[in-house]
């Protein structure tokens, strides 16, 4: 590294200075109060705040543009630039950008893995580890001149904004899906492909059931009535049968709502699979989580036909009566999850077992209507999956760009020279 390059690296204390102003009484009761719970892990924007009167303890005082850095449990990587004046928990370091330092740039430097790892390594305490400014202040970081700082911040802010907006779209789509599922599972779709009017508007179209009002054409029955098979996956140890390549072995961590995740998918030998024939999975089977997130369900796709599973409830719906995706959507919806929770009530182990699955009340619409309901939800799921994939790509891009720009590996000086010419 040349002398010129070395001069671009400075102690963190050259970028920001701690603000130690505290207040206990005579707070402005309507000013915002920020706790650690309001700062997202590895996020760039506050996820909320309270009013000052909600905190009766001593608070730190911050101004708009200050950096709020979580010193408690620094492994959570909590750091944002304050968008307003307010008060915050004393478990948050208030760091003010020095003269000649772009606040957004400083915030991004403090969110880097370099700073986060240093905070984690210097934390003291086992149950409630905390770092301190004393341990971070001399850490060397990349700090070019103000014009380059601002350009770096502008580039990274653009990415942060795109990530934030995509997260908002995903949250909205999830809310839309929940509302749509509620309507579809209580009102269904009529012969014209439209949602039936609500029960209050057309009571003649509905009847009462253990799940509430449902269309007259529907019925409610225990899951066992509509399934050819209800069993449980392998419950004994299977580690001796693990192989790098073989029969896919699906565990609870592979099951998400309406989706089988292939990350961390294990494999077992063909021999072990034959020995555990009762839990061999077929396309269209529904696998259901027993512990952790009980009731979470997903359909086995054609690509996993013949696989096996560990400690999952397995349901094989009668295809002429119950659509597999309809059953999974119902179980993952709030309506189905409430029934799962109700059946677990009083259980010492809080497992969802075959006994509970057998008696789980399931709504059954005519099969064509079930397919129409699944198709309606799928439209939202396709959009949701696309946005989640885009968000994953944005985060990966942002991580790479941050690493390049905030270490000086890639310089933005050509952009500045072009703008000046």
C-alpha cells in the first residue's frame, strides 16, 4: 500500500465522536424514543419508535444525522442513521459525524462487517455482552475526501432504497395474501369465477359450521376422512444412513409454508429408504411440521417423488376429494393455524402429531372450486416469489458493492472526474 493509499485509512474516531448527553426528567413527552427493538438487525432504516413518555429510565439524546449504534449484543449488527431528533436507550451509542464527514457515509462504515466484527470481539459479558466506544474508536477504516464519501453514500443509498421498497412490496403482498386467503376460505369462488358476496350481504348462500360461516356447497370433516394415508416420518436416528448423494431426506427445517426448501437437504442410502417404506413420499403428499412451527405444510413436488422424511406428519389426500395444495394453503392460513393451536392446547410436548391431524377440521369445497382457490392464491405467490428473489439479489449486490466501495478496493473517483468534466 502506497503512502497516498495509507492516508485514506483513518481511525473511526476521525469519522464520528460519541455524544454522551443523557436525560432522565423533563423530557419532551412527544419526542420520539428509539429502543434497540426499533433498529433492525443488519437493516438501514428504523422499523418504528415510541414516544418519549413511554420510557421512564434515563435516555441518551440524539439529533437527526447522528448514528445510532447498538452496543448491547453487537452480534445483532444494529446501526442506523437517525432521521429525526429524539431520545434513545442507553444501550445505543450515539455517534455524531465530525466536520467534513458525510453522515450517510459514516453510517454505512459503521454498518460494515469490519466494524460489526470488532464490536463483537471486544464485547464484555456473557448473558448481556456489550461493546464500548473505547474499544472501537481506534479501528482503522477507509475514509476518502468528502466528495468521494458523498458519491459512495449516494450509490449505496440507491441500493438501500431499492431494498427498502422491495421489502415494503413483499410485506404488502403478504398482507394481501392473508386477506385473500381469509376470503377464499370463508366465501370461496362461485361458478362465475368470482368471490361470493359476504355472508352479511347474502346469508342464503351460507351455513354455519365448526369453522364459522361457509358456503352451502361446502362441508367440514376431519382430515382423516379425506386422506388415504396419515403417517409420520422416521423418528429414530438416521445419521448412520447419511450419504453425500442418495435419497433426499426432508426435515422440518426444509419445510416452509407451501414450499420445500432444498438448502441443507440431507440424503440417505437406498437401503435405508427401503427399510423406512412407510414414510416414502410421493408427488402430491403433504408434509406437516410437528415441532418448532407446528402445522406448517408443503406439497411434495414431482422432483422429490420417492424421497423420505424425518419426524414429519405425512398426509396423502384422496385426490378425487381433496386437492393437496388446497389442504396445504388451508393449514398455513390463519384459519388452519388456529385449529392446529387449538388441538395442541394442553399438550405437554406441544407437538402436532398424527392424532391431532386425524381430527383436524378441514373445509372441503367441490374439487373444481378448490382448484380455482389454489389458482387465485398462486397468482399472489408467483409475484411474492419473484419479489423475494429480487430482494435476495439486491441484498447480495449491495453486500458486494459495500465491500468494494467501503474498503477502497473500488474507487468512485472516475465518476467524480466525469461529472466535473
